[in-house]
C-alpha cells in the first residue's frame, strides 16, 4: 500500500485546492466528490458536510501555524532568518487563503472556529512582539514608549489581511507577487526603527524588491 | 409631506442597520420588509432582490467615500485636521462595515462592484500619498527612497481591514473603541518619520489614547 494516500486526506487536499481556486462559497461537497471520482456517499462517510471539511482543514492550518509562530518565541531568530520567517508566515496564510477571504461567512457557520481564530491572531501579535524584542536587544532597532507594542499589533494585522488587499488592488498579479509585496511591506514597517543608516536600509530593500514581481 | 422619508430610502436605511448588526448573510429581504412592516411585494417593487439593495447601498457609500477621500487631494489638509480626517474615514467604513466583513462573498454575487471597489482602494492609496506629501513639504516628516509610497499603501490597507482585525482580536470592545484603536495605529505609523522629537510625539499619542477605550 506504499504511496497510497488515505481517502480522508485526499478529500482534504482536493477541498483545499478547490476552495482556494474558486472560493469556498462556489464549491459543494458534490463538486469535491466529483473531482475525486468518488461517490457523494463515500465522501459523506468521512465528513458530514462542508463545515466538517472546513473544520478539519482549520485543524491542520492551526497546527502548522502554531508551530511556525511559536518558534521565534521559544528561541530568538538569527537576524538573517527574519526575512525567511516572514515569507514562511505569508506562505502558510496563502496556502489557506480561502479561509481569510470568506472569514466572516465561515465564522458564522462554524462558530467553534471563532475563539480559535482569535487565539491564533493573538499568538501572531505575541510572535511579532518577541521578534521585535530580539531586534531591540541586539541594538539593531530602538523603540520609544508604546512603539513596539503598536508595531507588533500592526504587523499581525498586516500579515492577516495583506494578501486579500493585494488581491483587490492588484488583481492581475499572481500569488507569488502578492507574497513578495507582503514581505516588502513588512520589512518597510521595521526599517524606520533601525538605529543606524535606516535610509540606506530602506533603499536597499526598495532596490531588492523592485527586481521581483509584486 | 414634510419629514416623510421615501420608502426606497427607508428600505436602504433598514437594510444597512440590519446588515451591520447581524451580518449580511443572516438577513433576507423578507426580514427587511418584516422589520419595516411593509409587504415583501412592496419591497420587491423598489428592489428586485438583496443584491440590488447591496448595490444601491454601495452607490451611497462610494459617493460619500469619494467626497471624503478627494478632499485632501484637491486641497492640502491643515496639520491639525489630519487626525480628524482619519476619524472620518474610519467612521465611514464603520457605517458600512457589513460590506467589508462579507467582502469576498458579496463581490462574487455582485461582480460589478469589484472594479469599483478596486478603484476606491486605489483612491485611498492616492489620498494617503497626498497627505504624506503635504507633511513632507511642511518639513514635519522625512522619507527615504520608496518609504512614502510604501507607507501610503500600508495605510490604505490598514484603514480597510483594521476594524475587522479588532473585531476578531478584541471581540468584547465596542465600535467606538475599535475606531479609537484604528486612529491610534494610524498615527503610530507616521510618527517614526517625524523629523524632530519623534519619541516625544509617540509618547504623547500613547498617553492620549491610553485614556480612551480601545
């Protein structure tokens, strides 16, 4: 049976791909079964409706996201890893973007997910705060009163909604370009607090990202 | 007939209030007619379905938002008016928040609104850029290469999604508190570029807003 993926996992993979591509509202369980060439009854044996699939997908997403977000809280990132870290967070969100795009509609139908989503967003704020604290301790950035906490909260909101914002303002760009622009916009929020040569640093970033699609 | 509001306008007012309070997905045209104590047929005479109501509400919102957003492009704001201006933008968005909360679902059902929403977001970026240019010209702030444009884009995204973010991370706070926190987070994004005494300025803001609910 080597290489054989379980039906349950295949349902989740197929649903995730369809939700992301076509929007969750456009996709029914019958569509998912159809694409997989299994009977709706077989799908129903694994999941009693679309909300059960969404909840199982959220379980996976939450687990991965918690792993990613707690890493820099448990052990400070090396400076050169911050950039990569922001890419990873955006990529996780992008892999699960249907959820963010249909957020209020899904939370109305799956009310159990609301407090879990709230906790995940708060963890995002804590992680941002921990990363900024490390940069501060290493004397790369300096914050005045209240500045670090305010920036951490803004970064968490930025990570949460940027892909959707770019999907609306630059609809012809692809996912990769949206992620690049999100990482750029993240770094540019931190540069103003760099203690030395902040303008050089900002110019370097602008230069680097102007060579990428965004 | 003095003081008598037309049925069409009353439908729009009632729908807006219900959509904002209960979420657009939860409210049907029959609900709206019920609250108004008119027949569904009378409502149907004015609007052929919920999407027609949403589009008429968007017409109103778009008109008001354009008026607000073009003001600082046509004539620079006085420094002391910037703060008030940010409040006004957040209040407009809050008055129409159901639309932002159900954005992707509404844009799927009302595809004509998508390009209009895109244009409105771009106008928001232009306005933010114009306001920052004025602050720069008056030598209150200084930007390095690429910094002003990046900040303008982030501010537009921030104005668009902040209320939703706070609705999720601070669900027990009221609308007024969400707006206060949004204005604070806006100002705190500009202070790092203040040329002189930026930390004093940030501390003043932190002080002022700590006295408000947020």
